C-alpha cells in the first residue's frame, strides 16, 4: 500500500500543478473581452434544454452540462474483464474519478479503479489479488451543449497487483483509452457510462525487468453519476 500511496500522491501533485495554468489562461481570455472597447459577453456554451424561458427567443443564460472551469466527481461501479494470460478471475470493479473541465469540450481527469479477485489456477491454492488501476486521462466531449454528450478518453497510469501472501506488489505501467457517454439529469448531475481498454505493460516487480509476454489487455466497463461543482 506504500507504493499505492506514492502513485496517488503523484497524481494529486500533477493536478495541483496543471490546473492553475489552465485557469490562468481562461482568466486572461476574460480580461480581453472585459477591456475591449465594444465589450460583449464572452462566448459560453449554452443549453436551451435547461432554460426556464417559455418563448422562442434563444437564451445564453444557462451554460452547457459540461461547464468550463468546473470540477467533477464521479463514483462508479462496473465489471473488469482481465486478460486470460494472467489467470485471474473477472470480477466487479469500483471506481472514483475527479476531473476538471478546461473548456466546454476538453477535460482532464484522474481516476482510481479497484477490483478484488483471485487466481484461477488448475492446481494448488488460489490466493486473493487486489487490482488497483490509477490513471490520468484527457477527455474530449463531442456535444457539450446537449443533454446526451459522447466523449473519447486517452491517458496513462499504473496498474498494481496486490497479491495475498506476497511481501511486494506487482506494479506495471499502463495505457488507457476508450470513451463513453454522459446523459444530463439536471444542470449539475449526469448519468455516465465509461468503457476503457487498459494496456498493461507487464513487469516483474516495481517496474523493473519485463517478461516475454510484455503486453496484457484488460477491459473495464463502468456506470456512474457525475456531479459538477463550480464553473
């Protein structure tokens, strides 16, 4: 668990460094519009579906479901399909994602996924294994101003196998890519489906030497609720 804590700390530090630079860019853009002699409202994402207006006049008072400069929190539950070469049983997975919307379309997100499983060997004991997948991904939303917004995601991280009865963890680098869809329930809440292909670059211990099989493939399918704050 010491190694897991280190990975989580690195992810948090990354977010604390990156987000202020992104926010600074948005502030400068706002100043340009404010100081312009013919001042106009800065462009925002709009979503008429959430407007209280009853007439046919377009409104820009309501931002889209994916609001710029806002944070998101997504608890998730789903299923983890594990590469058969690892001889581990597929099982239910739990996750938590924290994101920041850089713009209407773009977001950056850190997520942690946990799967409790056991080995599936033909003989001998089958020890329990806890799998932790930690990643940082960039998300692109195709229809941020619509109630139904599909997105693509790509990123990188680590995958950790905590094996019962073994004094050290098996830790690998991992690539993550996939996508999903968000369906807005109201202005600040959306139902979310997320599917990721996890590319596990196999190593012996602590990212050291690699075996002959190198890449392993996992599939993670999750269902959750995204809560949006600020913006």
